[in-house]
């Protein structure tokens, strides 16, 4: 596999490595190069060490290799694009508002079809479509995550996951190079400005076809999909899936912003930055995302969206889930309601450790956050 010694983030050598890795050469719509080029420039000019740049190169090569396999699967099986996505359920909201815990509860319903982490990272089918336990990609990811948490147990308190965990469907959008990627990229220029200027319809159409690919491989019930990034595209989601149900979680921004800054700090391995400068950037990004979501909601049938308060969810998770089922007319028998209660009892809040941080250490103040989120706070009454 080649590597450009002078610049590990050189576009053409990365594309060549992906072609060699996958044994394929058709990346599909060439417009993905626009976002990829800006992304690479962002990695190049934001203080990442040479070692970190090489690691980022490896991740991009992996994404591009998977994109080649995705395109090849569509070419060999055009029927994939005819698969129906019926009445998906979406979870979104500002980060750190309980979407992961809510996702795990909703995923207990056999009628739901969540996306597991391993299939989100490897959506393209292997020849013969082996079962999960026989898929070498699943085995490798499971081993990697087991090692990761053994080496960095503190990260589990921020965001705990496993190969089998229902996970964010942002992993599917990663292959478009027109999404939030790890979440840190949209905090850095030039990718930050480029991303906010995009029409997200193209990326979500691509993502929708990957959902069809997952359903074609492993059929299930209604998709259960989650990502805070969907706040950027609520209007696009309802355009693509007019029978979608959307749950938006809410929490005081004072409790979200510094927590998310701490999470992004943990992700920024190998990059030089001042955490006191990181906090205000995170605040502005999250506020801009919520401003965009509020504007989108003015164009959406309000019955398609249910708002859920974080405090209500923490106080009674099972009752919150029941309210979602009631609002959208979803069936929930005694067995399922019992499963919610049992899950809550077995997984108390904070089971993976406490996530400690302060506003001040990230250059933030309560007054600044409340001022920037004034429109959002007013919308919540």
C-alpha cells in the first residue's frame, strides 16, 4: 500500500490506496471529492501531529474502500435501491441529552430495526453474506473495542459502545464526506464553513440507499435511527421519508455544552489546541445547529415530531418511552413494557462512570451560554 511521505493527506495517493485496498475503482458520484478535499485540508492545517495525520489517513482510506464496496454492491444488485424504508423512527437532539440511553430502550422492541455499530461501519455485503458471528469485520471490530476500553476506561463514561450496540447512523453518512464525521471536523476551518453551506439532500439520499442495503442484507422492522447531527437535516428526513417519526430530546444547554466540549477533547487525539478556546467554538456550533433545526421545524408537520425533556426521561425512562409509543400510535404490549422496566433497573444512570467537567475550564460561562441559546430557550418556554 502506498503512502506519500511528504504529505500523508494527499488526495490522489489516498484514493489510490483505497482502490488497491478494495480491488475496485468506481467511487460513484465524483462530487464526494469536494468535501473530502476540504476535510483533508482541515486535518492538514489544524495542528495534528504527523502521527495523527497518518492515523487519519488510514481512517479515510478505510471509508473510501468501503465506499467502493458500496458502489460495487449497488452495481451488482440494483434491486437494493428498490427496498422500501417504512415509517422509520428518528432520535435526535443536542449532544448529551440522553439520545443514546433512549435508543437502547427503544431498541428492546423486536418490531424496531436499530443499526448496530459494526454494520454501520461496514454496510457493504461480503460475498455469500456471512452471518454476523462469521463476518471477519465484526470479529475485528469487537476485538478492537474491547482493547480500546481496556486501555482507556475513562472514555466509557463519556460514550460507551460495543460492536453490537445500537449506534448512531452517522457512520453511514461518513461515506459521503459531507457530514459531521467525528464531530470535531465541523469545529475546525475550512470544513466548518464548508459543511454549513451545504444542501444536505445529496448526502441523505446516499445514506438512504445505504439503509436499503442494510435492510436488504438483514431484513427487520421499522428502522430506529439516531444522531444529534440530524438536527441539520430534519426537513430533508421528512422529504425522504414522509412517514418518519422524529423524537427530539432537550436539556439545559448549560449541561450540554461543556459536556460535549469534554467529549470532543477526548476525540482530538494528536492535535494541539487550547481547551479554553474549544468551549466557545463548541457553544457556537451547537447553537447554530439548534437555530437551523428550529427553522426547519417551521416547515414540518408538527405531528411528525415529539419533544422529550431530559429531566423527565431521567426521572422515569419507561414512562417516557411509553409516551413516545402513545404519541406515534406504536403498539406496546405488557411484555415490551416489562422489558423497559427491567432494562432501566439493570442499567442505572452513570453505570459506566462519571463524566466530570466545568464550564470555566472550557472558557465558558453560564451567562454566555444562555445568551447564545436565547432563541432556543424561548422556544422551550
